[in-house]
């Protein structure tokens, strides 16, 4: 009996003093199972009095994103005994699905216990059917049909929400070896999903693969926060009645629960240019048109009088920099004077529509019949999956004599029997003597003005020399010498390494990064644009493009490329914004 009493007494004492035997730091999760894209709260509590220690959260970064941290402190007095506790609430976003471990977290000299969290994958359909307040959907077109290099992919992103959002932002999609361009502004509207009304934000993006092979589009991540409960604005004792009425003394909205969503990603195969395509330039387009200002026939031509013709090439699903230069064949009996081409990109919300326009002056040199050759541009119809040709027909016109006079006949050569050289020489000598006398008389009458002009010219020459000495030194290619910034050096080193490794994709990427570091105000967007800006290396860049984009895989050796660019990127003397507008096409027809 005595032993039983002793055991009970010992148990009561242990129970009353168990708080001192518990761990000084504890941790817990508000949920043990979550879906991928959800967030979870980690609570850490210490019952020690404040010692200035904070949890070491660095151990969480391997498997979690830390979205925010809140802290609180509680003090209680029970039966005259004071106790304190500190709490930290950490909001976490799991980086991937699976069974994740929250490792022990140190707080001062103590550490929490390890925790386990199960993260399950959740498809978009489940989110929509479950009536979640926010979900996202994506769509990629075309899918299930061949996709060719340089062809536009239409990427649609939709955010559905039926509760007010306090804030939110998208991250992605991220794509390598592609040109990504947002199409217009976001569209907002309302729709019904499973009987519930949602507001929708819709965004359209154009993606142009620049390399054949397997192609990946990363998921889009949405990070946002729902609007919390509205709170009544309390009247201020320092604000008069008029201001209170102006602000309506209404409610304010506090931020609520965080929302983190992830869309599906895409992986597809991008094919090289079609093997059956025989055109000079690879132009995959939904629709391509070649037009000119002579839609119903050329105007009237007269000898020596210029006639202006405007050529326009427009492609649906291609940017203007993808379009080739106009080829103007030389024609006997007419001189051509082309102006600088004009580039333009627009969008209808789903497609990029690029155009290239060239204005040419035709000046006939003689009257008579003149034939202006036809123009043809081959392209690949991505809808019909076949080669097509856009064509301007040839025109045969009758060139009339110039205004006010007939054409001047060619001079008739003089025979020796008709020509008397001596009188001609006498007349020439007399004319020369008369001209010399008139010139001397003109100089004598205007010498003060001539002297003043010489003085002014000397002063201008002196000012020009001083300004010229202060100019920034230039590189041999004619551009201002770029500063050897860390990014510039790193890009140059990356080109060298890629050439040594004979890696064409890495060399192309590093070469464009080097050019962007050299000319950050106007960086080239592709190898064709870079080739237009440089005075050297055109053949080596074309060889690099052949290795990247040719239908037949070709081994590439980077030694020749590095020999050309070892001394730097040499820019053309006449390269400027207008000159750099004329970019060569990305994928010419390589002749093997």
C-alpha cells in the first residue's frame, strides 16, 4: 500500500513539474498533407525568457521557399509565477512534390524536432472542380502537329479567381533558345466554371523556337494573396468632420491568405526546316503576302523621270527581323534608287504580324519598251504543311520621251577630213585668255571679302582640331571602345570556352551575350542581326548557323570562329539604328 502511494505521489510531482522537463523549443506544422503549389505554416515556440535568439531558417532553403515570418511574445503570471514564451510563424512554399522533411531548426542553444510534410501533385482540373478561389490554366498551340524551327507558338495563360485579390504576379514562362514576346495587353472578363462565376485575366504570348530538337516551356508560377476581412476605419480625433466625410469613414482591406499556384509545363519536338522546301529562305508562316503600289498596273513612265514603287512583305506568325531582304534584279534601261527599308511588328492579340517595306525609285534612261522583272518569295504554309510562293508579276511598259523634249540623239563622231585643228586651237587659246582676264578682274574687285572668308575658315579649322583631339578613342572597327566590364569579360571568355569545346549552341548564346555587353543600348537579337553589325566574321557566323539550323547534323569546329573574334567584335563604320534595321534572315537555304 505504501509503495502505491509513493508511486502516485511521484507521478503527481512529475506531472506538475513536467513543463520543466519538456523541450525548451518545439515546432509544428498547421497541415501534414498539402498539394503542390499550396503553402504551409511552420510554428516555432520557445518557453525560455527572451535572450535575443532567432530561429536559423537557412536549413529550410533546400526544399522550401520562405514567404514570410511573423513573431509574437506572450507573458503570463500564474500563482505569482511569471512565465514567457516566444513564437515564430513562418509561411513556407514547398519547391517540389514528395515527402519533405523539415529538419531540426536551432534557436540559440536548443533545436526543434524534425517534422514530415507530404506534398502531392494536383492537376488543374481538380483545382477547378474543387471550387478553389484561384486557379490558373495554360494552352499551347499548335499541339499534336509538327512544329518547325522559327514557327510561332501561341501560348495562352489564364488566371481564374472568384475572391478578391490583394496582390499577385506571374513568373514565367521561361524558355531557352527561343524568342518570347508578350502580345498586347492583358484581357479581363467574367466566366462560369462548374456553376460558379469567376473573373479571368488572360495573357497571350508568342514563342519562336530558334533551335531544333527537344523544346521545353517551364511552368508559370502565380504568387499572390487573397484580400482579407474588411475592417472598419476608426474616426480620428485629429481629423475634422469634412475630411471624415471625404474619406467616407469606410472600411479598409487587410491582406489575407497567400496563394501560390503552378501551371503545367510543356515539352515538344521542334523540327528543322522541311526537307522538301526548296526556297532561298526558311519562312514558316500562317499567311504571307507580297504586294506593291502597282496593284492595278504601273503608272506612266517617261525617260529621266523617277517613278516610285513601294514593295511590302507581310507575314503572319513571323517578326519583321525574320523577313528577307528584297532582291531587285538589275534591268537594262532603268536605274534603281532604293531607300532604307522600314520594319514594323503588330499583333492582333494572338499572332505576331511582321512586315518589311521598301520604297524604290525607277528612273528610265531612254524611251522605248521596258520590262520590269517578276519577284518571287517562297515560304512554308504552317497550316497546309506545304511550300507556297508569293509573286509579283513582270510588267512590260512603254517609256515615253522626257517632258518638253525628245530624247537627245547620240553624238556623231567627226572624221579627220572635216576637222581643222588649227582654228580650234586658236579659239581655245582666245577663250582661255579671256577667262583669265575676267578671273583677275573678279579677284581684284572682291579681295576684302575673300580675305575675310579665309580668316573665318582658318578659325573654324582651329576649333575643329581642338574638338577632334578631345574625342573618345575608337576601336579599329570604328565604334567607341567598350569598357572592359566584368560581364563583357565573362561573355568573351564564354565564347572562347564554347569554341574550344566545339559547342555551337553555347557559342551562339555566348556570342550574343558578348554583343549585348558591348552594345547594351541596341543589342542584336539573333545571329543574323549580329552579322549585319560586324565588319568581320560573316562566313564564320554563317558556318555556325549552318551547324545550328541545318536539317542534316554537321560537326562544327570553333577554332575558325575564335581566330576571327579573338581581337574583339569589330563593328561596321556605317552601323547605326537605321543600318542595323536590315537584318538577314535566320535560316537561309544552306547549300551542301
